[in-house]
């Protein structure tokens, strides 16, 4: 389950993939909104790994 944390790492590590101005979203170049998209996605993945590792304990 901890391997899920590699997804954002690999998604942001390969810079040539998202180093482009198009497609733009609400006037933001792809470079920026792609990185901002990873903020909630990474938070969600960290939460999933945390829940799995702690077995739902508080």
C-alpha cells in the first residue's frame, strides 16, 4: 500500500511530460495546473496509506 506514495513522486518527477503551456485551464498553463492538481491527489493518497497502515485506529 505504501507504493501508492510513489505515484505523485513519479508524476511530478518527469518534468518534460508537463513542461508545456497548453492545454490551458482558466488561463493557467498546463505546467501550473498539473502541479496544483497533485496537491489534493497526494493528500488523498497519503490519507489512504495512513488509514491502511493504522487499521482504522484513532
